[in-house]
C-alpha cells in the first residue's frame, strides 16, 4: 500500500476510534454540559475521519469508500495509536487520554496546514478550529480536576501516570512517517514532541500534577496494526450492523 494512503488511514483511524470511545459517554456524562461537549467532540472527530478516509480511498483506487474503510476492516488492518483504544475508565481517565491526544493532534494539524499536499493542507485548515477548541477544553478540565479536590487530584495524577506509556507512540516515526516528512507532507517528530512536552508540562504545572519522565519507555505497535485486546471490543460494537446486514445503507 502506498505510504501516503497508510498515513491517511492512520489519521482517519485515530479520529474514528477516539470518536467511537467518546460516543460511549453519550447520556452518561457527569454533567449535562459535559455530556453534550463530549458528543460534539466525537462528532468533530467523525467528520475529520470522513475527510481522511475519502482522500485515502481516492488515492488507493481499490473501489473502497469511507464506510468500507470503517466497517469492513479487521483489527489488524487498523492503524490507530494504542492510546486511543484504552478504556474510558473514570472521567479523569477519559480526559487525560483526550488531553494527551489533543496536545499532539493540535500541533500536528497546525503543521499539516503547511503540507506540500494541498488536499491534506486543506483538510487540516478545515479541522484546525475544531482541534484548537478540543485542546483548550481538555486542558482547562485537566487543570480543574488536577487542582480541584484531593480525590480529583489523585485520580487525575493516576490517569496521567497510567496513560503516559501510550503517549509517545505518535512520535515513534517509522518508514511511512519519514517518507511523509521527506516529501514535505508532514512535520518531523522532534518538532512535534518538543511542542507537545512544553504544552503538557505547562498545563500540568497549573494543574499541580507531576509530569512523568520524558524518557520513560513507551508502548508502540498500533500504527503497524498490532493492537491491544480493547480494539476488538470497540470494533465489534461499531461494526455490528454492517456485518450483520452486509451492504445495509440508510
């Protein structure tokens, strides 16, 4: 498969899996405002997924569309990072997963607005306003939880420590990522990691949270299709209707 197609699938898969995870909070949020906000973020990510998949399908030229890419691939064919398939857990877990992702996603999308691929640059420009809001929102909530009650602080710190090992996979560039950097399509890992660490460190300081070691060992493999057991359950729920009724359409 062409490197750019793989790269686009990674972008789409990240957005899709996180969107599906957030959708599970619908009707179960800790407050009505948060319930609605999470749903809106999920819809934003789903919209971005469609744009990445649409372009990937066009470049692939195999006759697949966005629905087939979402509903007719098995777990080993997905290229999302492991962070995004980790369980929702409690609300601190969900928000920390979101904050780690948003902090990287914002700087990536901002960098992609200058991509040599005009289609990618246009998609990124369209998504930038949404991901800017996502980052501001999740960062504000991390501060409120971290610098809140004793219990919220403990739970938020525990989430930060538990999910830290999954936060570095986005910076572990392989041959596909490096090919995109060489072609001027994507920003380099070192640049994104420096921006990410600076922003996360700033928010953690305000939230009175301890930043885990930057050189800690990181999990990887999701970008290459090696996933945790959690992804299978996510896909089983998400893909059920299409697999039970092949070719069904609204």
